[in-house]
């Protein structure tokens, strides 16, 4: 999710579950709920740093615990007169930890995944339910914040007073709507996966499939199918009007086995990349010196919309000996994010 969505989610959480914490505590909760996205800045230090840091250490359960403690500790040092009313450290820590865990949960629902169990495991967990920037989630959270403000203006105009903390009802309703929306995404994601697994593609049965959510609607999914000889990129409509056509898939065939490809798989750079890539796809080009191999995460047409994307560039001699290896940005991804 984008930082704005995470900030709105953290603010809504504070209003719904911890409405009586003072305003100064709100700042700590917002920081705890958004600080994990600092790892996105690693992209300015190059593709290698981005591959190592993005959605890894900062997006772990251990980091959530440490961040929550970090933003809560200053309140132990504050003198009672420095705040409008005393703040219970345990309550603030629980609120900050809840915001940090909410951040991880929201990113878990996406495609890029998070390394929840770092440093004990580098496995990335991803549910693929929502897009990197989901307009429906952003709209639900905005409504939960803005509608109570408008309602409060109306009640003040007519002289009515509410005993409930301001904004609590709106934030609670926003979270209920968010849970229902994610449940719908969960159901339709399962339908999309079932549709992908039940068909054949160019006469081959699927080995692995994935369905990625699109931002504007839960009724259309981006399907990826891996068969023995190819990778297939196909749109999967679901719901009452869904009519899935596997024949419309865009097919990209895997390269034939070669000494260069075998050598590439054992290179250090390629191994790092393959730990992250969901559907790695190699292309091999003959050059005067030997072979030029590019490895990207399929599909390629999501490069610009899903954030920075990294590719592997490796040159070998005719026998497969590696001459050079490097990580670089996928051109469409670099142009989109840096212009």
C-alpha cells in the first residue's frame, strides 16, 4: 500500500480502538503505522539495495515490535506537565504495535509480499488479494475520516452533543467496510485461481498459477499461468458476468536449455533475484562475445504500474563462462518512477 493509505488506516485505528489517547499519542501511532515504508527509499541507492531492503527487514514482525517500542519510549521521558493528560505507556505501546501490525497485514494482502519471519526466514508471504494502490481501500478509509467531520459540523450547528468520542463510529464503520471488501476480494481471488487451474493453455496443463488484483474493481484479475514450455498472461473476469477466455492469453515461451542458461542459474546475482521473483523469465541473445541473458519477473507489462522492478543482466562466453553480471532497473519501471 502507499504511505497515504497506511496513514489513514493508522489514524482510523486510533479513532476506533484508542479514541481517548491524546493528540500527541496520535503522532506516535501514525509513525508506527507508516515507518516501515522507509525501505522504499532504498531504490535511490540502486537496484541491488532495493532488492535487498524493500519489503524485507522493515516489514517483519520483529521490526514491528521494535518500531512500536521506539515510538513509545519517548513518552516515558515526558514530564506530566508536558502533555495535556497522562499517557499510559502500555496502552500507547499496544496502539503503536496494532498500527505496525495493521501495516504488515495490509501489505500481506498484496502481490509483492513481506518477509514476516525475518531474520529466521527469508520467505515472502503474499495473498495477492489487492493491487499495490487500491482505490476502494483508500476511498473507504477517507470516508471513515471525512464523513464524521461533516456530521460533527451538522450536529454542532443544531446544538446536539454526542457522548461518544468524535470519529469513533465512522472509523469503526470504515473498518467493518474494509473487512467486508477484503472478504469479497478473497472470494473472487479464489474463483480466479480456480478458473486458471481448470483450463489448458496451448495444449498444456498449468504447473503454477497466480491471480493479481486490479485497483479499480474486484471483478477483474490479472492471471499468470506457468506451463512446461511457457508463461501465459491473461485477464480473468469473475462474478456474475465473468466469461474467462484462456485463448486470449499472451504467451511467452521459455528459452531452450543452453550452457549459458545453466551457468546463469548458478550465478550469485541470479540466485538473489530468484529468491524474490514470483515468475522469473529468462531471454537469451547471441552476441559476438557469446550470450547476453536477461532475467525479469513476468509479466513485463506490469513494470510501470507496480513500482520499481529489477532485472538481471549477465554476459557469458560461448561455453557459458560468466563474463559479467549485474542488477539493473527494468527500463519502463525506471522511466515511470524517476521522471
